[in-house]
C-alpha cells in the first residue's frame, strides 16, 4: 500500500519508514527537517521537505492519494510546550487538523496517529496505566496530543476515516537525538562514551517505561491492518528508574563516568508506565527487545557514529 509518513526524517519516524519499506510498501516522507535529519532518510522513500501546515502538504496528499497517513511529525519537547504553548498548539493541534482534513479530501483509508503514553495520562493513579486511565495531562504537549486523538475520533465518527492512536511509552534506540526530555538515553550514552560525568535530576527515583524503537516500528506495521481503533498503549509495562538506567548504561558503555545528582526538575512526573495488553490482544504486538539488549544496540550505534565523526 501507499503510505505518507510525516516526520519520517526523525528518530522514530525514520525507523517506521524503514519498516514499511522492508515490508514492501510505497512510502512518501514529509518532514520540514526542523528536528529531523537528512541522514535518517531512507533513499527508497520519496521525500518532500514540507511543513505539515503548508498548503502544499494538503496538495501532496490529494495528489498522492495514499492508503494510510502515518502522522509522526510533532513539536515533541515538553519543556518547549510549557515555555511556548501557542507554538505547541499550532504544530500539534492545528497541524493535525490540517492533515486530517487533507486526508479526508484525499480519500485516505486509515490514520495512524502518534500520541504519548506518558504525557496524556499525567500523574498516574494506577500502575501500569491502561487506555481507560483518566487523561489529565500536565503539559501543553500532553494536552495537544490528547486533543489530536479527539479530533481523529471526530473524523472517524463524522467522515468514516478510521484511526488508531499509538500511545508510546519512552522510546529509545539508534538515531535518538540527545535533546529534550525523551533523550535521556542518548544524553547519558554520549557523555559516558566521552568519559564525562552525567547528572541525574533529583534523587533518580523517577521511573519511566523504556521501549526500544525497533519494537515501536513493528507496532506501526501491525497498526496498518485490521479494524482496531482508538488509543493503544505501546510500552513494556516495566518501570525503570533513572538510577538503574544510568547503571545499565555504564555497563553497556564500559565507562567509568561519575553519576552525579542535580536539582529535581520542576513538574517532572514521578512514575510513568503503561499497560500494553490491548496492543497484545488486538494487534498481536508485544515488546521483543529487553532494556539491557536495547541499550547495547543503542550504545553500539553511538559508538560507531562517534568513530565515523
């Protein structure tokens, strides 16, 4: 099938593009390269350097008439969303509406919308959080992702445009950018490979559900088929605190970097972990790469890139 992937030059989106191409699909990438990188682009995909709010993006969808729109492009920095909520809303809310309307006009058969399994739930009341957990986001980014889900639901109900919202846990792996909240694995890895000290915010007891990017790409493949709609958590269901993560990375890198503790980050969630049973039962997806192995693969990527540089 023909698939348009927005954000296909980014960390996660580029892995999804690779998986789609490997499965024999025809892939068109839309990315404005504001955070994505040309070196992530698969040469077998057709690339258009466009912003998702650009009218030419809507024209592209109408011209290409893809079967599926996979929407990864986003303003994804939680801290920037707090500092500039209007920018976050323009990209993540208005940009998503622009794409949904263009998809409707282009006769797209399915939307794969990328959401956030951490940001939309806010401070969790139950652990792990299922899709029925209350959504009380604590950042404009989380609000915008939940809003995108609701707009996708409207387009499904009103225009029979099916959608699935993949609520990712904390994704890590090769090509991860060492910037923003989600880049802790990349940040620590880079510093450890250079023998520099790493700083853990607060006491390091805050937990996240770390899921390998290769497993995320498989989930996007499985989301193409069937009639599963609405939100689906994609994570491991396992909490790992930052202290434990740092120790695993020291082991993977063989580094002797000092692990220091700095001030706690204001507003940071204490615990975040998702229940992915719906993904297992309805998509047939389960995580295949455990954290220790995934970190080894990630370290190998960054080590090779540093050697090449």
